[in-house]
C-alpha cells in the first residue's frame, strides 16, 4: 500500500505553500496562530514554534514560512521599523535542526537564510515575479533565471506583458489568482502567499533525490 509523506506546513496562512506539497502527493497539515478559514488542508490553530517543538518529529517533511515583515522591502524603507517585527528564522532553524526531518524555510529576498535558492514565477510560466528564497536541509538545484524588469512598477495594474503584483490591496483579484495559480484566496490572503508551483517543484526535487513516494515509510508507520 502506498504511503503518503506527512508534511507539516508551519505559518501556513491560507495554504499556498501547502497546496504545492499536496499536488506532489504529500498529506499536508497546516499550522498557524490565526484562524485560516480558507486553508484547504487539514488545519490546526496553534503557535507554530510550540507545535514544532512538541510534534515536529511526527511528520516526514516540514515547511516553514516565518513572518517576513522584518525583512520586507517596505520595512527596510522605514528606519527602525525592522526592530518592531520579531526574527523567527533563527528559532525556527534551531528547532528544525534538532527535529531530524527534512525541512525547508521560505522567506523574502533580504531575509538571512543560509545559502538559499531563489525561485521566480517566470521559472514556472506564471505571470508574477514573486521572488522568494528557500533554505533547505537537502540540495535544491539552481534554476535558470533570465534577467527581467519588473514592469508592474510597484502598482497593481496588469503590465503590458501580462505580469501583476499581488502585494497589498487593489487590482484585479481574479487575475491575481490566475497569475499565482491559486483559486481560493481573498485579495489579502494572496498578498501573503507564494505560488504552489514553487513548493510542488521543491517536493518533487526531494522525492527524486531520495525515494519514490511509494517507498516512503511515514512517520506514523515508524511510530506504530
């Protein structure tokens, strides 16, 4: 009988990252401190760090997207603003290193991730740039990234080449959903999400470098 990889999606918000893992065949459980009524996966409302500390060993694969406000471009433009947002990357990494499971940390460009891989929507045929960094406990192969100019100019209008920004409010929400490959989120939820294509690719890289899905022994089976 085929065993599913049990994936823990920490700081999951509305489930963009988790959806990518689901598409790769993982059984996803999302954890967030706030209610997430639109998250399509199994969901637990809890403090992500506390849940990781207590239950991380019960999962086969862990993804974490700590809040990015401390490292965002908007914060960097306001002197002293970074200090008002916590740095959760370090404590998350420390817990992941002690957990003994394969893991990924995702955050914005500028965040202090170690030897990260950057992914861009252009790598997956999407109409968003949405640059994001990924630090992982396993090797992720570099991806070709053609130079491009952000033709959205920081606004929410659809550019002449069809690209759109998804941060903040405003703009065509239906078009943003299509551009991100997400069809269930509100406008505000989209602004906090990453395209599922990113994590689906990451999941498949890990599977191809380790064992096929049919050969994975789940954490639940090991415990039993």
